[in-house]
C-alpha cells in the first residue's frame, strides 16, 4: 500500500472514530441526571462555567500543540480525557466530582476542537481533494446517524432503568473509539520554516485574524450565532422539562434534532452552489432568532420541542458554511490554532453569559434568559442585514 492509499484510509477510519464516539447515550439526559442529584440550575451553570474556563485555558495551547506535535496524538489525548469524564461521573459521590468531570470534558473538547478539522482537511490536501472538504466533512454526520439514533432513542428508557446505565454504555464505545484513533495516519502538513514559541504562535494567529476582514466578520457572526445555538442546546433539557415534556420523549427530540443537523449539513454544499455565503449566513441568524422567540412565547411542550428541534437546521448549515468559509482564509500551519481561537472567543462570551442564565433561570424560568438571547440576536440581525453582510 503506497503512502496516498494509507492517507486515503484516514477518511473511512475517521468516520469510524466519530461514529463510535457518537454512542452518547447520556447526552439527552445529563441535565436531568444533575437535577435528580439535587443540583440547582445555577449549580449546573457553574459546571458550565468551569467547563468554559478550562476550555479557554486549553483551547489555543492544545491546537498549537496539534500544529506542532501532531493532530493524531492530540486526538488520542482528547479521547482519554473523555473517558476520564464518564468514569468520574460514574463514581461521583458529591458535587465536586461533577466539577472534575466538567474539567475532563472541557479538556477533551479543547484538545479535539480545531484538531479534528485540521487533521481531516490536511488529509484531503495531501490527496489534492480539499475542494471536496464540504461534502466529505458533512458526510461524517451521515455515518454518525445510526449510533446517534440508537443512543438518543434509547437514552430515556435506559435512564428509567438506571440513572447510571447511559453513562456506562457510552464509556464502552468511547474506549473503542480511542482504539480506532490509534489506526489513523498523520498527514503531512505545512509547517513554518522556523520554529516559534507558543506565545509567538498565538500572537501571530491573533494578528492574522484581526488583520483579515473576512475572518473578523465571520468571528463576530460566530459569537452571536453560537450564543443562541449553544444556549438552546446546553439548556434545552431544562427548557423541555419546564414545559413538562415526558422524559421518554427527550431522546426522541434529540434524535430528530440530530437527523436535521445532518440533513442540513449535507444539504449545505448544494445550497452553496446556488447561494452566496452572505445569503447562507443571513438565513441562519434570522431563522434561529425567530425560533427563539417562538420558544419563549409558547406554553405548549410540543411547539417548544419542535422549535428546539428546528434550530438544528440553521445550526447544520452554520457548521459547514463557517468551517468552509474560514478555512479558505487560513494558512495551513495555523489551521488548527485559528479554528480553536474562534472557539476560545466563544468560550469567553459564555463565561459572562452562563452564570446570568443560571441565576435568572433559578429565580424565574429558563424562558427569561432565552428572551434576552433572542433580543441580542435581533440586534445583530439588524446589523448584519444592513451592514455586516457586506463584510462577508
């Protein structure tokens, strides 16, 4: 097998790795699990803040490490952290175990963030197929659907049998995913001629973003869109619980949400051939804002669940269009670092936002912070439609 064939095998192996990791049986019920252990919404928000701080601390350094040390090695470390997260939850005896689990989870996310896309993109670059990135990157979500559907549909039933069972089964599949990661082949990618320090690499990447008007514009869009998308997903279980959605339907809601994300992500490349990035981004921010207002106004759990699910459409479009647009403006040796810096800035926003969300949700309901998010996105919608779209 020649080198190109070995590198080409990364594509299906990466699909295998992500598919095994997608057996997240605990995903649709983790906040219900926290609530069952007498955590207030504010305490859950504190877990989110811990997660965000650790993510911020490790996001850029881990991606610089990926650009220097190798993407495969950093991905392996990420899965080890993910395994530690579930193991810690399984043996938790008090709130501090959940805090530690959040630390492991954030470390896992930070080490994978940017690294996975850079690994996949540079695999295609070696094969001279980077023009197929949109299509092939979106295709992974198709292969993730079977494990996601199995995990999400069964999560509520497993949770009713034992609160720990969804975590135990997920742990088994994470170990298998880690084993599959060892079979990946590190693609050759461009490195700068001279080595620079971590701080210098960070500084260079930061300057590169703020000197590039296209990256600045998409960064601002990412911050506002992620505010809505991440808050709706992160507090969706609390929102649906407050609307009195039956627990067994939580997994069903997350299944349909996952299917819609995948459908939208795979449809995005086709839409890109017909519409500009400006139009795509405009639809995404307007759609999610409207859905947020409906979620705030409705008292019907079916309507609320449908809106929660439908946010998957602009989210699916966003994941592909943002990555495709941004990577067209990023140099190879900074690819993982800059992608993670976007996540770093999103995390910085959430350090401010999440305690407010938790505090207001405990005093009133989750609908109040949802309303404030909708108002913030409305202001950005006006800016984008009047002026911001010209920067894309």
